[in-house]
């Protein structure tokens, strides 16, 4: 059975992924975390830089959600 979505509950449209911006973010993270460029960084350092870039993207998206919809049930 299909649920109907109320007019006030429209799904949030996801931002389009910008590949070049993501690559620049990874390069920036390698540069600031390890003072190296991508060619000098080892696999672990690149992995860490990619992880931080993903975390930053998630946090940016999360911060755009209205606070009333993300109330923590156990916070005061």
C-alpha cells in the first residue's frame, strides 16, 4: 500500500554533487593536515583527507535542516 505525502511534508531535494569542489576539498585537506600535495601523500593520508571532506559535506547538509525537525528527545 502506497502512502501519500501531505503537501506540508514535501521531500527535501538533495544538492547536486560537485565533483570538482569535492576534489578541491580533498586537496585542501591534504595540504592543511599534512603540508603535502596529493602526489606526496600516502594512501592513509589521502583516505583521511577524503573522510574529512565527506564529513564536511554531511555537516553542511545537516546544518541546513530546520532545527525543529531534529530535536533530540533526551536533550533538555
